[in-house]
């Protein structure tokens, strides 16, 4: 079968090549990916800024597909079922985190697309504990973006304490930021400021999804725009979905006293932050990572009810053979979310 493989450490080194065809085994299911999302981490590995893998490895962890085979002792699924899959390819199964559905925090966890082979290929083997049935009315394409929705939903709904009438600022209008915006809106936030580097397709989409104010940090003073929109006290919560130093610095300035700063974006280098300001403003600095089993069930319910849209984010769809064009489109900020269709 064909797979999109990261063959070397560093920049480039990605190619389509023949890879071994896996088969189901006891306690596992074999999934045929149908639609696979390109994550920002895939782009970071492509350009050499993220090195968390041992090549050769098939990339990607965002996918929906069809169950092709089930192994012995798997009772919940049947061949032909349409499914989505969490990212936790390997986990111990018996630690506190695994036993409570928090596989992302298992010390032995390995993820699809870097720890083990991922979904830019024809077949993927997965533990049934991380597989979820797709709502029948949803397409493979929109369900392929369930994983970033779960990242946003877990962060905003589980880690933050937002109340109806609160205000929020979200830094970074990539897919996770745009999905966080939709979750924040659902929770009753009245004023939502969306921030990105420049006035682009992402800020336009943010406005259509419920942002009450947008600002481009390259051209505007972000703090001034936020204070002008919500008042001089600042916002109740800031969400850093960009992983940038500028976002964290701005968040410390514009979050009101006793407010919350949620960090979803992974910062590539250690940050120096004014801890004294966190203390004297009585701020809560909160991290959020990945998602839980319950998050996936909630996300699929929200999608099936039309309360959140992943389809709105999908600006580009390509066959797997045109992967490079898809990567370059996202790298050049000419799209929001690109999905590869697997033959």
C-alpha cells in the first residue's frame, strides 16, 4: 500500500512510498482512512521546526474512515462501520489516566503520525478503546476534523471556567483557535476578540463564526483594540491557540484581574514570563493538552446537532497524491484546513 512517509530528520524528507500492509490482530481494529486532515504539527515536521519522531514514519493523526477488519475479542464494532479515531495509538491501559479516559496523559503514550505510523495511508491499526462511531448524517470530510475540535472543546469546556456574559480574546485563528471560538460562543460569551497575524481568510472566517471583534497584530495594537472593545478592565479569559511569545505577552496585559489565561498552542521554546504579574493580578495560567474519551463523544454530538461546524473550516481538499500542494497551501496561509482524500 501507499503511505506518506517522513523519511529523514529535519526539513523536507517526505515522500509517497510503498509501505507494509498491516492486518488486524487480537484486540485491535483495522481502519481504512477515507479523509485525513493536515495538522499544523504535520506542517511543522515538513519545514523542520518540529522533531519529535524517528523516521521513517507515516504522518498524520486526524482521520475518519471505515472499519475494514476486526480482531479477536473486539465486540463493539463491525466491518463497514464509519468511525473516527483518537490520537493515542499506544498506551499502557492500566494507569490512573488510562483508567479514567485520559489516555493523552499516560506516561507510555505514543501518538499516531510521529510515535507510530499515522493515517496518510490506506490502513491503520487502532485499539478499539479510542474508536468512535460517526453520526450517520456527517461526512468523512467534516469528521476528519473532529480531533482539533476535541482539542478546543477539552481546553475551553473542561479546563476553563467561563460563565454566560463573560468576555474572551483568542490568539491564533488556525483550526483550533476557530473551533475554540465556536465553543466559547456556545458557552454564552458575549464579546469575543479574535486575533491573528494579518487580515486574512482566517479573520474573515472568525467574523462569520461569531467573533465580535477581530484584529491583525501585524498592523494593529492588539491591547488597544481589546480594551476598546471590552472595556479598560480587560477580558475575563484569554486563549493562546498560537503558541507564540507575543500572544502570551499580550494575554498577560489584557486579562482582567482574577482572570484566566488558557494555553493550548505548544510553545517551541521555553518562555520567560513575569510571574510576579500573575501573582499580583491573581491570574490563573492554565495548560490544556489533547482530549479525553468523553470529549470525543461530546464533540460528535455537537457536530451531529449542528451546534459547531468543522465543515466551515475546510477550505481545500486534495487527493493524497497532491499532498505537497496541500502542505504548501497551508504553509502560505492560503487556506484554513486542508483534507487529503485517501484512495
